[in-house]
C-alpha cells in the first residue's frame, strides 16, 4: 500500500462495492446536506492481520444493513476469510493478499445487500 490502511480500506471497499452493485452510489458519513439514505451499511474489521505463520491474511469482518427509516430491524452479517500470500517473503505479495481480501469481502457484503432488496 502507498497510503495508510485506515484511509485505503474504506476507499477500496467502497469502490469494490459500487462496482459489484452496478455503479450504485454509496456515501459515507458525514452525508451531504439534504441527502436522505434508504439504507445504512456499517462495516467493522475486527481483524485484518497476517497470521502467526506468515502465510495467510486473516480477515474477520462484521457488517450490518439497516433501513434508514427504522422500518425493519438491522441485519447483521459476519465473514472470516483466510487469504494466502503467493510469496510470503515479498511485500508485493502481501499487498495483493490485502487487495484480494477486500475484494472478497466486498462480494460478500454486496450479496447480502442485494438479497435484502428482494
């Protein structure tokens, strides 16, 4: 990564989600004045770390999808991912593993968001 993870993760996850959801626009707080969302997505990364053996990236994420008007109870989801690094001794391999983990997480989140629309 060439930017801090605290900046990169939300940006990359948002871009992946928008791509997987057909270009649907996703906003994050603070919202522009006058914008009224229909749903609220909250994502928490509980773990995003290299395993003790140095071969995989362990990702543990929780997310909730709520009706912004409070008409339905929020749905809570969780994913635990293990993403292998192709060459654990190389930094580039870890950057690819981090990127792949975020892409996989975005796919899981997008699937739950689409399912909620039905």
